[in-house]
C-alpha cells in the first residue's frame, strides 16, 4: 500500500491529447477535455475515492524559555519534508536523502540547544562526514541540507534568525583543497564498449540503451516513458513530453525529439504496452545492474547508464556546437526567453532529424 501523504494529486493538462489527467501512485487517469466541467467533476470523484490522508504530526509548542535541542529541530524538519517533497500524491524520496544527510548532525550535537549551533560546530559535523568517506560533492550537499533545515526552523520561529544566517557563512568544500574524497568525473562511454555489452543484456535493456544513445535522454526519462506522453502527429519526428523531469521545479518544459531510428525501436513497445503502460517496465537499479553484468561478460570497463547521455552530448556538441547540445539534452538555462525557447525547439528538432 502506498504511503499516505498530505498533498492531493493535481489536475493537469496532457499537452499531446488536450485531455485533463491526474497521476497517483505511478498511474495516470484521464478525465476528459482539459478545462471542461465533465473533467473537473471526474477529478472531484477521483479525489473523493482516495484513501483518507494522514494527519500531519502535531508537535507541542516549545515551553517558554526552554530552547529546542538540535535533535528536536531535525525531527520537526524531517516531518515537514515528508509532507513537502511529494509528487502526484507520492513522496519523491527527498525526505530519505534529508534523513541520511542530517544523521551526522544529530549524532554529534543532537542534545545541544539549537541556538548554540554555529559555524564552528557545523564544520565539526562536516569533518565527521568526511571521515565517513562521503565524497566532497555529497558532503557539500549534506551541509546545505543542514543550512536548509535551520532556515526552515527560523521561518517557523523555532530558532533565532541569526542562527541560519551564521551557518550560511560556512563555504562549500573546494576541489583539491580538502581531505574529502573526489568522485571520478563522469565521462562518455565509447560506442565500441556500448555495442560490446548489447548482446549480453536482455532485449528490453538493450532497447533502453539504444534509445538513450539516439535521443540523449536521462535514464529516468526513458524508463518512465509511456505512449500517451509521445506526440506522434508528425511521422518524421515524434515529441516526448515527460510527465516529470529534472528541471520541472524551475518552470522549464522538457520536450525530447525522437527521430526515425529511435521510432523503430519504440513502436513495437508502444503497441505492446498500450497507451498508459510504461514502454520499459524496469527501474534504474535493474538497468545499472544489467549493464554492470554485461560489462563483465563482454570484458570491457564498467560504464553507467548516464555515460550514454554524456556520449550523445559530446557528439552533438562537436557537430552542432554548445547550443545544440544544450537544447537537445534539455539543460536548464535561466536566461531563455519565450522567443529563444521557440527557436531552441526548432534547433532540437533539426538535430534529432539528422542523428535519428
């Protein structure tokens, strides 16, 4: 049974069909023409039939003159994160990252009054993270979560505002200037190594890899793909609008251009899956594991799914320049106006037609 949360799945537009839809627990339900009274009534019926949502945990107000401890702040923030980081009525998993990131803080200073946490103590926690073997980038992310936790606490008037302000003075660890472990840079994988692995994986895994190689999609995007999210009105170029993608929280739209070579791979799976079924019914863990085993059997260096995307980026940048790589792979750009967005779609379509 899915975890019950305090955010209702939203009424949204499916651009390709013009229908209203609602997503819940990984399943899409279509409601009729977007904006129509019938679709709104269908949405209301859908919401009324959902399981009763959990009531949020209610914490007692802090006693006057008794400061909250660091551990108490962390607990309150964690419960907030469980309700806040939700998509289509289902937790995104961010709360798990938050819990793991805050663990060194509570272990070291859980019994400390929260108002006594300052930059020097945060640096001690950061050193604990480094001793755990965390990479520099992950340490920086975990420290930023600590800062975010206390910024939230200040907004709830649980700690003075100067606490998060002081914590923000702790700068992120810089490359080659710290004892923290550096992760190896993710580079492209050669086509020879990709081709060597394909005979040693299942047909579905091979089709995922081939699709990524032709489109530059992220692993999560291709694995979540359903037929109803693909606009096939133009036979020469399909357009896939992922229901969720990495930059949607920034207000960015994501459109994946699918050329004729990729269409040949996807069409049999579309016919088999039906309009609402996922074309590739595997998850990222399955994909990573299959590729790892395939590398062993093919006797080539191990590579990861995301390296295929790097290969596409390298190729497209060499042939079409930096801008071509950005628009095809859907990189977020803060300075893009609507005019440029329309131009980018045309450029991405042109590139997709050329590479297939």
